[in-house]
C-alpha cells in the first residue's frame, strides 16, 4: 500500500452557501415546540368539546366552550371571579403553609428518632387513607362554619404527605455524612441543623410540591362547609342553580390557579434551594 | 479500664495537652447481631499498638473487619469487649466520643462531603462549628487547600469535582481540624490507577510534612508498602485477628521495583494467600 498521494489536479475549494436563517438555541426551540404542542392539544379538546355538546352530550348539563368563556369574561369584568379566587387562595396559602410547618417539624422528629417513629407510624398509616372530604363533618363539629374549619381541612390535606417525605429524607441521611460531621465536631443540634435537615431538602421539597396539589384538591372539600365565597363554593352553588357555564368557569379557574401556583412554587425554589438539590445521590 | 478518664486526645479536662505516646487496642472484640438473630463476631481479640507519628496500614482480605477497627477507634461504635486507650506521660486515657482529635477520611466521598457546600465551605465546616473567628482560619484554609492541590478549585461544588479531587477535599477538611490521628478507610480504592498513585505520593508527602499519625485501611498490598511505616495483616473474617505485623524501613520516596520492595510484596502476598485458603477451607470450597 502506498501512502495516499495528493491529487495532481487542483480541486476548487467547495463553496458552501449558508441560508440566511437564524439558529435558535436548543432551550428556545424546545420551548417553542412545547408551546406548539400545548396549543394544539388544548385546541383539540376545545373543538371536540364544542362538537360534542348538543350532539353526544346534553346541552343542559354541559356548557359549550363559548358559553363558558363568555361567562368567565363577564365574571372577570364584574370582578366576581377575582373575589372567589382571592378567598380560596388565602385559604389554600394559610392552610398549606401551616400544614408544611407542622409536617416538616413532626416529620423531622419522626425521622430522627426511631422510637417516636415506631409509635407514630401506626397512627399515620391509619389516618392516611381518610380523605379530606371525609373530615368535613368532623371539621364542622369541631370548628363550626368559620374559616378555622376550612384551614383545618387544607392543613389536613397538606400535612401527612409533607410529614412522610420529611421523615423519609431525615432518616435516609447517609451514615457516612453523619459520621463525617461528628469527626468535624458537630454536636447533636448542629448535626441536625447543618447536616441532616439540608440532606433531607430534596425529599421535603418533593413532599411540599405534592402537598400543594393536594391542598388545591382540598379547597373544594373545605368550601363545602358553609362557605359564602371561594371557587369551591362557586362550583357547588352553580350545581344547585343549574348554572353549568358558571360551574365550568369554576373548574377551569381551579385548574389554571393550581398550575400557576405550582409554577411559581417551582420558580421560587429553583432559585433559593438550588444548592441543596445539587446532589449525586438518587432521590 | 472502666475508671480511666475519657477525653479528647488533644487536651485533658484541665486543658493541658495530652502527651500520648501510643494508641492501644487491648483484647478488643466486636460482634453484631445478624438479621437471622445470630451473633456474628467480626473482630476477636484484636491487640494493636500504634505509635504516635506512625503511618499504620491495616491490610486484609475484604470483609475481614478492617473498617470496623477504624469505626471503633473513631468512636462511632463501642467495642463489645476490650478497651481502646492512649498511653503516655499522662498515663492511660480512654478514647472519648467521636471528635476532631480523630478525623476520618471515608471511601465514599460523595456521601462524606456536604453536596450543598462548595470545597471551601466544606473545609470550613469544622472551624465554623467551633465558632473560630475568620481571621484565625483564613491562613490555614489557604495552606491546606494548596497542600492538597485544590487552591484553584475552592469555589467548586462536590458534584463538579472528579473522584480524586473529592478525596483531596476530604483530606483538607480533616487536616484543618488539626487532628492527632487521621483515620483513612480505603480512601483511594475507588479511583483509577493513575489518580490513585499520584494521591498516594501526595499523601506520603503530607504525612511527612505534618507528622500526623495515620491509620490507613487497605486491601492493596502495594499501597500498604508504598505508604506505611508498619503494616498489620489481618486474618480473614469472621472473628478476625491481627495475623502479622511488619515494619517497613524502606527509605522514601519508595520504588515498587526495588529488591527490598519486591521481597516484601511477596512476603505479604503469601500471608494473604494463606488467609484466602483458610477461608476456602472454612466454607468447604
């Protein structure tokens, strides 16, 4: 085999003509793609919904998309919708924050002390399958029909999942990390505050995010209790008045609100908690 | 030994430095309860004397309980029987709870480092817990980071570091506490051969510079001979003991190809092989 020789004939340099198009960064392309998918899938839902009402579905029971949007628009203009949103949001936030605080504190104790866990686990396991709706009568009995009973329902919907996740995160701190901290002179309190709790952050945040969804599911149950306003009230009141378009506005509002709050939650955490999520362990 | 004072190695209760000459394990036994409810004797009758300033390598087949000895010395676990104490000018002092006088370097650096703190913050974790003023540790921070070659990487987070760099960070974090004894549990076992060798060379240098007592657990014969002043070979577990102890007075830097070195490798290989055969006989293989 002879080494490849350079061709005697001089080949002209290949000219490449660049089309004058802009190359978008992958993140932007991904965003545009996702947005397109979202618009298409929601449009399909609206079109199918529109076609089904009056044909497959009884128009008296299912409002058309146009009627729902028109109703939403009038409720926005009158400010009525914002009042309901405001009231429900306040209940969710107060109940959720209180539930998270209780859940993290009690979960931390349960995760840290096996003895406490052994005694508390049976209670938690027994209470866990009881849905927030099932507690409505009890809440009325205990707290009457004021705000307290609504907060109670939301707290209940939040606390167990936060508690379980916190306990799991706290008890799963690597033994090696605890020992390393001991060698560096950490006492019990420092160990908990500076090693175990930060190690559990990914678990705690996962629990808090799931609980956020639960608290929105709980709002309708909470507003079963003698509410005069709020989205849950709006939905149930519409059912009694056979106001299907208003009922659909309520459902839609609940969905959008939950989505927006979840996005805000994630955006806030992405910034503030980033260093605790940087871990090469599986979570 | 029940009446002995338990105190950190650094100072005793009156605040005077402890003048210890050697660390001794006397008839130490450690057993665990297995999942089947049976008592499993991991260590049986361990007698060790480690002199201050030694680079003592504990060598043995895997599962023989080498690491268990380290956890006992560190104070993470308490021996089932026997005692661990230092001897010296102050008489005998039983080792206290885990503390900064005996810092451990773990094999699993990802678990041992705090992933939410960067290298500098990891190294400063100990001094900050002790409320040492910043101007008092600023100089030693710089000193130890450059000693382990991480001066340029102080702001990096553990997940941005290679395996070798993580171990360097662990070593700096331990050294800044100025421990009397450095306990190292197969720290380089998970590293590639080249990184491993360069860290071994640096560790030997750090040991010479700082004069710390190092107790180093390994299953690598060449590593033990490259680093140690003494090597203790353990029998295969369960109920492991120290089988033999050899003194290594080969001058540093050590060369693996010298006659003395090769002879010692062979000697230790024979010892380890004996243990492997012993285990096979026990299992009935």
